[in-house]
């Protein structure tokens, strides 16, 4: 299970666990090696590990440098997947909903090493997914927002009906275009909820990549203020309690 710790991967895991054709064995998460935080989300590794403990699945961390290019990312991914394949892993589960190019990329890369991709949420309507998320009792807090779409006030809020009602027009309610990222602290398959405290809310500005080879911006203190075309993100630090 490609586990980001957010609501989409959490809901995809729920459906994968319900599928008798699948046997879930491991969680795999990309982590900023220097800062020890979940890539893009900025969540501390301690909280990621708390999720894995409550799910009851072993966690494999794909540790990446701060600004990996695609070649480096793919090399690291293949090296991380090799031991899992040696144990008999044949499929990788993702929480993607409708980004066709991303799905094609995942399927192509996995096919090169003999793995198949599974997308439990694929093409399901956003409203249906969010209704299911709420009805099943998932609980999450928004840990990162892209200021091109959302202002600081959305960062650190619970991902609930009020949050969804307040989203501006044109913002994808599931955040599929990177509008926001979340941290799930309770789920139907958690042994018990994760206790945390909201910490500092900070703004980080990242330069637009010089080419399309960049995988993602760094997740913490690499703030860059000089580029007028840089993208700003608001992060809410969560502190384990």
C-alpha cells in the first residue's frame, strides 16, 4: 500500500482490506531523508510510524533527498521495492482518483519491474468518496495547503463537513490537484486514535523547478523567497502527544 498518511490513501486502504483478492502486507511511504518528514505533507515520521502501528502493518520508508530528479526517484523506488518483491509482493495499491497521466506513469514504471498497480478509488465521484470518508468515521487534519488555491485559514483545520463547505469555487474537494494534504489520526482499522497537538503554522516558498524532472518540493526549511514565480505552501506542524 502506497501510504501517504492522508485521506485518499487511507480510504484506498480501507477498500483494499475489504477486497478478498488482495492480501495487504506492507505500507510504503516517501520521506524527506534530511528532515524525516513525509514528502509533500510535512508530517513527522513519528506520526507516520504511529499510523503504521495502529494499522498493524510494517512500514517501509522510501527516503529521498530534498530535491530528487525523476531518475534518482525511480532508482530509489526500484531499490526499495526489490526486497518486497523478493518476498512475493505482486501488486502496489494507490489512492489516486482521476489523474490519468499519473496513473499511466505508475503503471508504466511498475510494469518495468513486474508489478501491477491497483486503484480502489479510481473514477469515483468526489462527493461519493467524501461522504463515505465521513460516514465510515475517518478523521483527519489538514496539514498543508497550496496558497494558489487556499489561504492560511484552511491549514490546521479538521477535514470535516464545515471544511468542505468553506472550499472556494474551483477547488477540488478531494485535493486531487495538490490543493491540500491531510493527516489521518483515526480510521475504522486503527487500533486506537493518534493523539497529537497542533504546532506552528509556517509558510514555505519553493522555486518552480527549472525543468519537469523535479519530483516534489522539499518539505521543510528550504524556503526560497527570490523567485517571483515561486509557489507558497502553508504547513501545520503536528506534535506527537
